[in-house]
């Protein structure tokens, strides 16, 4: 490993340890090469998130002096410029974006996948809100499903194996649905809502009032509906995981079990789900890693393949491409 690569890997390792204890724990189960590449990918994703939200590894950054905050479109332009430099093989001077450039020298990640991820940040920058369930899933595809496809490529899945990549996308979508239900209050505080407007209208919850106390009883069934979707995509993802090598399968199932617990806990808590941010303890994570090890050792029962959740990765990608986000000039 060259000194430059070693430095990028070390910076990426620190990033995932600071930004996501769940993903950091699951990443330890990979072989060394895969683990390092996962860190490189995570570092880029984390940096994009932080620039978009003016945060530090998902947490509020130090106070920004009045008048110096960048507009959302300017933050998006920064993300895009640094990403395009990295994709072109140029040094950006920013380790997290140089990590993407290093990763792309090692893994055949298509530019279209990277562009699909950036489109998710573009949706947020324009103040976009999902109108329908398909819109919500489209957003999940951009910010997590496409990353799941990139993760599968990092783990050695062939770029031509469309079916396995579809299942990898499904896991990312399941993860993002868990994020959406857990972060309803946090998102609302930031002026965002990722539950479909059509769902809210059906529940008689007015726009912008999703967190008002008297609407909690009406919100709970909508969250349960999103959790049910997450279970469908999670079940599909496990079919793809069964095709991976043992250590990759173990790591993926560990992450799926840990993240799946977030959605399960939110659903179980009902109207109390947002009294405190739902978290998974260290002991619970260890239990899920052990559970995933046992599951990974069992031969897959392909005859029990669940129905494929709809819309699929290709349908969501087509929806995204038929309704492109306008790039800033």
C-alpha cells in the first residue's frame, strides 16, 4: 500500500469510526482489502452529507458566523466540483474526496452511479418533497440504494450481475427507510419531510405540522407503513447477500440486522418513538453480529425467495432519469 493510499485509508477509518458506529462495527468483518475500500467509500459519502448539511460527521458543526453560511445550491456546487475532480483522477486536497478517486482506481464504479448519488443532494438543495410513495422510494434510491450498488461492486460483485446489484440496492433502500422513520422530528426541525405528501393528506396531517403533538396518533400508522416497506426491501436484500462470500455475507447481514432493529424499535414504540432518538447499544450490536454469523453459515433457502419489492432499482433509476434535477449553473 503506497503512503498516499495508506493516509487516505487511515483518514477514512477515522471518519467511519466517528460517523457511524454501526457501519464501523460491520466493516470489521470484511477481509482487509474490502474493509479498506468500504472505508474509502464511506468517507466520500459522509463528506458529501456533511457539506450538504453543514455538519461534522452527522453532528452539528461549530457555530457558523452570521452571514457566512453557504446557500444550499452553493454547498451542492462544492460537492459536485470536488467529486468531479476526484472522478477525473485529480487531487482535491480533501482526503474524503481523494478517497473516492483512489477507490475508483481500484473498483469499476460507473460515473452514472456517482451522479445518481449526487442527484439526492440536489433534491435536498432545491427543497424537494416526495409527493407519492414512488417519490419517497426514488429519494431512497438516490441517497442509499445507489450507494448499496457501489458497496456491492466494492465487495466484488460483477458489474454485469444486474440481479445481485438490484438486491444490493434494496438493502440501501431499507436502510434509508429506517432513517426516515427514526428522524421524523430531526428532519422537521431542518425544514424537511420525507414521508409522502399523499400519505400525510390521507391521514389529515397538514403540510409542515407532522410533529405537532396532536397529530402523533395519525403519524404512527404512516410510520408503520414505511417500516413494512423497509421489511420488504430488507427481505429482498438478503437474497443477494446469500450470493456473497462468507465474510461479505456476514458483514452485510450484520448491518442489515443492526439497521433493521432501528425500524423495528421505532414501530414498537409507536407515538413514543421520537421522545428520544432510537439507538442500538453496543451489546445489542454484538448480539446482532453473532446472529448474523449464524445466519451467514446456514445455506440459503432459495426456494423461499420473497416477492421482489416494487418499484425495482431499474424502475427507480428510470424515474430519476425521466425527472432529472436541474444542475446549478
